[in-house]
């Protein structure tokens, strides 16, 4: 086993795939287990399916409780399920832990749960040695019928690729909050405030995006882009479905704030934290109807490309040039935080 140090962020996909491949699930009620491009687990419970997800918040410190609920709800929604029950493990740093901090995080969790119709049903809170910031590990449970479930890996060549909202909502909000002084100094207080507000408007939740898309019919796969940005999410969706893909760079919606912030820090929007946008693979005959249903729900939606046979690989068209879709072994924001 290699002893080289790993960079902050997601594990390299080949290492993660090898680790996940070691487990054997013998319980036939597990319909969806761990794997690349799989947003949540699915377990059969009678006439309902339990959809389970866990995800930590490690980069952010500001509004971390609200953040934790949203990102876990997103992955449950990306399976076609409704988020219902939330548990949170809140780890507070030994230095700086106060009752006020615990109360603030708890209030943020309750606010986010209330907005989504989710019940906070348990968890754990402690002061932890060795931390320099709070960490919240969330666990979201949801439910779906068999008919509602969107299984990973069901997309096929020819399916249209749609993207809701734009790039990169999460990255913009997080970077503007964690590097507020630099952003304010170099781009002005109005721009910095606008970027910080991205957390809630346009917002990092994709629960509405997913419900509107699924209601239209014709959705074959959903995926919630997070670390590694849209480029990584596209590769994960393609790998899960055994497909290639081709996307058109000019069709990918990128917010002006994203472009300016990425230029300021020397980042590529395609590899920048992307929660808030939902990637949809749809039957090409229903793609326009899916996009229209999402827009009718008050969410922007663009057609950015299509899935292809696997031998084509993952391709990006920029102008008249076609190239391999960039790979990001770690999220662009990790380069900022790690120096």
C-alpha cells in the first residue's frame, strides 16, 4: 500500500473505488450500497424504501449547522426520495467551545430542518481535542416508493444532460465567507456580500430541483455535484452508468460572481465546489419537458450535453475544439485552503 500523503478533500476515485469494492453486502434488503456516483444508500422496508446519507461539513465554519442539513438532504433528494429525519454529530473545538457556539449550531440545524419539513431526531454533541474549528457530521434519512426511486447507473447513451441553476454556488459562498477580508479588499464589500449570500440565494439546496424534475417523468439519473465540482460529478455519473459523455462548455451556466471569484483566486469553475446545482440525465424525448417542469418550479435549468457510448470517454467542447473533460483530483477550493 502506498505511503504517500493524501491531499485534503475527497479520496482519489481509484483508491475510493478499491476501498468500496472490499465490502460484501449479504442483506438482500440493501437495494443500493456504496459506490462511485451513488449519492445515498437504499434499504427496503416493506412498502417503503429507506434512503440514508451521511456527510460532514469540514471546509465551512460559518452557518455550519444549516449547511449540514442542506448537503445531506440534497443527496437523499438525488435518489428521488423525500428527506424526513436528520441526526447530527457536532464536534466543537477544545479552544473556543462555548455554550453560545453550541446553541448557534443547534439553532441553524433546527431552522434548516423546519424549512425542509425534516425532523431532527437525534445525534451527539461534544468538545473534541485537536480541532481548530467545529465539524458537523450529518445523517439524513428519507423515504421513497419503488416507483419514485431514481437508481444510480440507469442512464444510457443518448440521454440528455441537464443542469439546474449554475456554477459554483457552494464554492462562491464558502470562499467569500472563509476568505472575507481578501475578497472584500480586492473586489469590494458589495461583491463580497453578494457572494456570501449565495449560500441561501440562489442557495445550495437542490430538493426542489429534484422534486420538480422527477414529477415530469423521464428522469433516468440524478447526481448532486459537490467536491471536485461539475467535472467530477459528470465523470461519476458516467462511470456509474457505464457511459461516456460530451458536454458543451458554452452551455454550462456560470454565474458572473463565480467567474470573477475564480479569476481572483486562479481557480477553474469546473472543479469548484458545486452544491446548489443538480445534474440530471433524462430520456431525450422528455428532456425539454423535464427542463420546463424545473423552470416552472422557479429553478433555472439548461441542457449542457448528452451521454455517449463508453468508448468515447468524457469529452468537453469549447468553441471549435473538443478535448478530454478536465480531471480534478481535489476540489479547487482545497488549493486555496492548503496554501
